[in-house]
C-alpha cells in the first residue's frame, strides 16, 4: 500500500506515531553501560537500529520525517 492511499489525517497520525516511536528509541543522554564501553551498549544499539527502521518505513511510505 502506498502512502498516497492514506487520507491526510491518517498520514499525519502515522507520522506523529512514528516520530514518537523514533524519539522513544533514541539512546538516553546518559547510560551507565554505554559510559563503561567505547561504543553503545547492546540495548542502546538495538533501540537506535529500531529507530532507523522506523525512519526507513517513513521514507518508504513517503511520509516526511520529523524536524530536528
């Protein structure tokens, strides 16, 4: 199903839901596990990967990503 088949209100609701999900998946500013490693801990890395999947879905559906 293409994004053009969504009605405007449905697209906006989906955009907001995905933006919320992306924000939720952002690694925290401070993570004790990450601070003990030279890279992201597995939990933060998994969350970041999922956020990237949400962004890819937005692109696939031709929905504008959230403003930074």
